[in-house]
């Protein structure tokens, strides 16, 4: 089995974990406010991460950029709250399609945040992808649902977080980034959860655990995939997630994606895959090594 095929299988597992997480978020949102779901997701992830932290030791906390780690965690908390709220009020597929606009925001934000140069081909693909977002949102047929805007806020903030992670990774190892992010998101998501707190019923705890477990496994599977395989080779497999989520939306909630959502999804996917392939080609020419970004809903 080639390394790229191994990476593709890890990505498939990531898609399944993300599908479990998003489905569990929508199920739990029927009884619990999204700020509480976000906090419990972060708390469960911390519990699952603790054995790794104990194994790594306190040395993993060594960093000269604790303030920037805190800012990144705060942005992550806002992104998760916006994303989870949109999942509660939109069809699963619609919200997930909008989450996949993250690579488009990455291309646009890489200029001011990283000083990168973006050529006309990638700009063209980015604009085509944003046109796909307009198709999904359908402003011509009436009022745009505010949750669609929240989904885009989540995707945009997730792009900022990824770029901040790229900046921080120049001095801090991935384990340090993960430790600070997981730990600090628990702290910054707790205050918003307090005013809306309701004690979950016994059956709901299982669904909430799936939220945290799915989110944690998704991150782990993505790390394994991009550590093994070429980013450009496995990036297209990320979009299997839209298929698995569409199936989950139909089976669990009886949702069927409409025509504009499908057309917009194809436009966003096509532009994102082109951007990933183009960046990979440029990285090979310059000897760089970038990872591909995917949708960010938490």
C-alpha cells in the first residue's frame, strides 16, 4: 500500500469522524444551546487528550508566545460557536458546504498574514469558489438565513487559526500548539456556557460524548494523513465528507440537498482542489511543504 493510499484511508476515517461530530451536534442542539455544546466538546477533548499530555510532560508547555496561543484559542472558540449554531439551524449538507470555503479564505488571507504572493490562477479559482458560495446562499430568492453567515464566519476564523498555527509552528512544535489550543479553549468557552446551562438528560450525554470524540479523532486522523502522504494527493479525498454528511442528513433528519446547494458545492470543491494542486506544484518548484486546509466547524 503506497503512502498516498494510506493517507487517503486516514482521510476517509477523518471524514467519518467529522460526520459523527456534526450529526451529534445537530442532535444535541435540539435540547442544548450551542455555547454549552462547544464547552462540553472542548472539555471532552481535553479529557481524551490528557493521557498524551501526561506522556509528553510539562515541557510541551514551553513557549514564548502564550498570548498568541490564547488569541488563537479565543478565535477557535468563536469559530466553533458560530459553526455549531449554524449546524443547529441549517441542513447538515448546506452548513458543511459553506464550511468548506476555508481554503478560499486561506488563499485571500495568506497575503496580509504571511506575505505570500498569490498568482492570477489561484485568484481566479478563489473567486470562482466564492461564486459557488453565492449560489449556495441564493440571495436572489429572498432573505439569506443568518446561520449561513455564521457558517462563513466559522470558515473564515478557522482559516485565520490555521495561518496563525503556521506562524507559531516556526518556533513551537505541533504538540505544543495542540496542548495550548485544547486547554485554552476549555477556559474561554466556559463563561458563555454558564448563562445558557441546562443539565443534559442521561441519554444526551452519549450524544455529547460523540461530539467530543468525533472532533478529537478527526484532528488525529488528519495529522496522521498529512504526516504520511502528499497534501496535494489526499486533499480531494476530504470532500468525501460531503457525501457522508449528506447520507447522515438524509438517514437521521430526512434532509435532501437541493440543486443550488449541489451546484455551489461542486464549484467550491473544484476551486479548492485546484488551489491545493496549484500550491503543491509551486511548493515542489520552491522546495516548500504546505498542508491543505479543509472545512472548519470545530
